C-alpha cells in the first residue's frame, strides 16, 4: 500500500529525516557563547534555559534568581 508514491517504510524514513532536521535546526546555535569564551548555562532542546518556567515547576522570578546565581562570578 502506498500513498503519494511512498510505502510505509518511506514515510517512516521521511518522518525520521524531518525530526533529525528539526533537531539540528533548533540546536545549531547551542554553545555559541562557549565558542566565544563566555560562560553559559547549557540549554535543553525546545525550551532553552527556561524549561522549568514553561512546565510550571518554577516561577519566572525564582528562575531568574537561580540563573543569576549560576552565572554570578563569571565574566
């Protein structure tokens, strides 16, 4: 059975390729500050450094204070 000229295996490969392309597109700038010699907290995929705020685990103000404490003392 095929749809638009692709069978099930073709669609799986296409979907896998699109997921990989999206991952590399979203993470292409990770580490740009380290390459320039500046300190940075490592981000996560999709949320960057604001994952706990987006999921509602931490309030924005508390997250900002925690982030400040992590980078305090670095130039």
